[in-house]
C-alpha cells in the first residue's frame, strides 16, 4: 500500500505524550506555535492532544486542526465511545484527521489495569476501531505495553484491529522495557505472522526508561516498521520518548539503512530551543544533536584532530542541524593548536616562543577559571606582547 517502501513516516507526539510531563503544560497559542514549527520541519503526523482529557486540550486540537495544511492531525482516545466522540468533535476542522485509539495488550495491563481477560480486551479493541471508523477513515490502533505483551496474543490483536479497519498499528514499548533485539524481533514477528499486516503501517513508539528509546525505535524500523513516534528533545512520560532529532538524524547519517524521512534537519536547533523555552524544560548540555555541547570540542587531542580535518571528530555537520559552527572550547585540557587557532581567529599572529609563553599563562588561568573566553585570550596575548616589547 505504500508508494515508497523505504519511506519512514514521522509521527510527532510532543503536544500529547510530551505535554503530559508535569510542568510542560502549554496554552493553546503556544501549542499552535509548536504545531506550525513541526509542520515546517516536515513531520507527517502531529498528535495534537487527548481531547477528552480537558476542555483546554479539546480546544487546542480544534485550533491546531484549523491552522495545519499538510500534516495529518491526530487525536488520542482510549477504547471507548465517549473518548472517540470527543476526538471526532475536536478533529472536525482537520484536513487530514486521524484517531489514535487503543487498549492494553500485556497480561500485566489486562489483569491489573483492566481486571479483564484477553478475550474481552480483544473485543473492546475491535469495537473501538469499528466505532472510530464510522467517522474517520484513518485509524491508528495502539496496543499499550506491547513491549511486555505475549507475541502470539499481540499478533492476534493486531490482525483483528486491521480487519476492523485500522490503517496504522502502533506497538508501544510503553515502559521502555525492551532491548533493541527484543523489540526488533517483536516487529519482525508481527510482519511474519499477521496475515493482513500489509494493509497497515507498523508504528514504533518507545519510551526511554532504560535509555534505549532511540535504539529500540531504530531496531523496529530496521525490522519493518515504517512510522516512528517521537518528540522534540525526547520529552515525554517519565524518562521521555524517542527524540525526533536523534532517530531521524540516524537515518540521515546511515545511508546504508536506505530509510528516509521528510524531515528538514536544519530546523532542529531552533525547534529544540522553542520547545525547551515554551515547556520550561532545559536540554541537557550533552544531549545528542541539540545539546549545547553536541558540537563543542574541548580536549587537546580532539581539538588538534578536528583542526587538522573536521571529519576526524565530526560525523554530523553542525550546519545540517541548524547550528552555526562547531565550537573549540578553551579549557585547561586544550592544547597549543587550539589556542593558536583561537588567537589567529581573533586577528593575532604569534611567534612560536611568544605562543609558548601565552600557552603557559593560559594553562594557569584555565586551571583557575575553567573556561577561557575571547576577552581572556586577548588579555593574555597583550600581556605577553607588552612583556616582549620591554
Ligand atoms: O506509551 C504509550 O503506550 C502511549 C500510548 C497512549 C500510545 O503513549
Ligand atoms: Zn507513550
């Protein structure tokens, strides 16, 4: 059913799974701002909210639906008619609406969350998809806690919801439990054992409780999934979701995987800053792709190698992800080469002996201060130059 078998659809849930995080709640105008930025970034699906959860969230889905032109606008529901009715109402202005409905699939959830049985859960799953399908053509079904579900039962559930009309089947590792091989083999099992699987797109939705969300998503894609659910900066429940910028940049960097998205990575830094500011959620400095230090080289060995040839220490060009340039940070771990480069960038050419003198003073100051800035360098150079003139 897909035109291009190697195209990976990007489903962004910053405004739903991301916005669930305590302290990250947004007002409708802020959500619209982020939704427009996601559209410009090139995401295929924007999960705009969970309309039954609050009047504010309902309204946000309505307003986002009005402004977006290209992406599919998706609304989350549990597997019941009331939730689905709310989603249908909230999506009424969407040009391309999608309902995302689902229910638990692991025995843990079936027993301790729903106090139910596999048979009953299966019936509820099918009934929800059939009901949603009366209003909207594009139905995504999520099998919550699929990461811990029995594969044979999961396959039975997925086959039944596709037969009921699901166009996308989401296999969430809700608790971030899986290892990449385990998650990838689950997707492969579904590809090989669900008779009607070619009538739907398999979606991966991974949480980061063990720091494996991106690795697990990638494993799912390698094994046949063609939609990835993710958030900007990896925000989301508990330890977060797969980071959009990470998983899409991996696909862009590893051409050998032969998987591609519609994402324009040049927007990454700007949208990361926007989400971080609006959600009051700082980005850790060492965060891949969008962290402050992602392109900062600070040790002498790395700086020397980088200055000789960028690609010695650079697998991603900073400009490809919206960062102006790599940064050579001057600290007590920096070498002469980095200091010389910095001094030249500031417009000074120093004799070898003078540079050695500046470097010695630089190390003493760097031990004291930690980070040396342009003003410090200029002062050091002028002090040594004055001394040389005397
Ligand atoms: O993690 C999860 O299982 C979810 C579902 C609601 C899709 O967020
Ligand atoms: Zn989730």
